[in-house]
C-alpha cells in the first residue's frame, strides 16, 4: 500500500486555536479532491483502504476531526458539535484548494462525518459537488443515540492491547463481517498506549459533554435543523444504509429519497451501523457514484 502523507492545519474555535491532522493520499497537484470524514469515535485512518483505491482518480483527504486521533483538543468540550466541525472543514478545504479559484470537493461522510457533510453542503456557496452519506440522516434513533453517548463517556483503560482490541471488536460488531487482519486494524487505529502502559481509546473524553447536556427538547430542535439542512442540499447525494442499522431507520432513509436532494439509496446487507468501506464490494458502490 502506497504511504500517505500526514499533514495538519491550524483551526480556530471561540476559545482558541487547535490543529487538525489529516492524511493525504494521491497526487497533491490533482484538482479532483475527495474528503472522507469519520464517525464520532473513529479516525481518518478508517479510510485507508478506500482512499488507496480511489487515489487513482482523487487526491483523498482524510482528517482526524478535532478531539480524535492525531488532532488537538478543544479547550471547551461543549464545542464538540457539528458547527465547529464544519468551521474546521472550511479551513481544511481552503488549505487543500489554496491555489485554485474553483474550490470544489466531493464528500464521503460516515455517521458524524455525514452530518458534517450534510451541514456543509446545505450552506449557500458551499464547495461540495457530490455527497455520500454513510448510514446517517436527519432523524437519529434516540435509543441508538443514547447507546453511543454512553459508550463515548466510559473512561476505559486496558492492561494490554489484546484486551483493548477485543473490546473494540465487541462494540463494533454491527460493522459486519471482517477478517482478523481488518479487525486488528480497526482496533489499532483507535487505541493508544499511555506512559503507564495502559491502553485507552484515542479521543478526548470531553466528547461526551454535548451528549450528556442533550435534552428531549434540544434533540427535537436539532432534528428540525438537520432536516432543514438536508432540504437545502442541491448536489447529487448517495445515501448508504446498513440493512440492520439501529441509527438510520428504513423509514427515514426512504423519506430522504423523496425530499431535499432526493438521495439515491443503496442498502448493504448483513451490516448495521455502519459499513466500514474496507471491502471491495462496498468501495465499488462509492466509486460508481463518485466517479462513474
């Protein structure tokens, strides 16, 4: 596998500056750019296989959203929300399109990464040319959301890598079938060893704060804002749904095909939340939509 370049860009929040790391695949002079944004506790390394595959056509940019992986942390954990992430991505896009007048990019977003893409693609004058939403929509099942919130907030520490990797595999069972090598990578990407030898998940525990602060009223308001954003999207949109997803319901997915950008829907069998796009057949779905 061709090595990717690790780079970073400085971003701003209301409380200060932070750096966002990103992986870059392909020819850095290539004007065709694909940005791949990961799920809430995952990292840009998730897209290594797909990025390598699509780098024959694209310059592929895979950021670690702030608070995850190689990126910095926010001084105020309450800011770990989509508007801040969108602001960071605008800065990233300005960096990777710095020498071009037409700052267009294609976007692939898994779960949280899809919400970021949805919000960005809804803005007037936005740079998103094609949008892929991987198992996410404006209506998110509240039980699944609570499950994710509880998972994020557990400050777990493991005495060895094997135990930590086993935990990652157990909580990621909904990703579907993977080889032992693939499971090892999925664990390695989101674990790090501390100075005391213990293994922890590679994100800021402050990510849990917005989840714990949520109320039924705020969740309802968030859903209304997400539907308004979705309805404002004008670019071609592909919606991927895991057949067994507990986050994106089949009803919501079908509604998304009839309003807003009227997304094209593809359902992947025997997978829950969310397809990892580490498999050739899944990557082929993205390639067909993005490249043709």
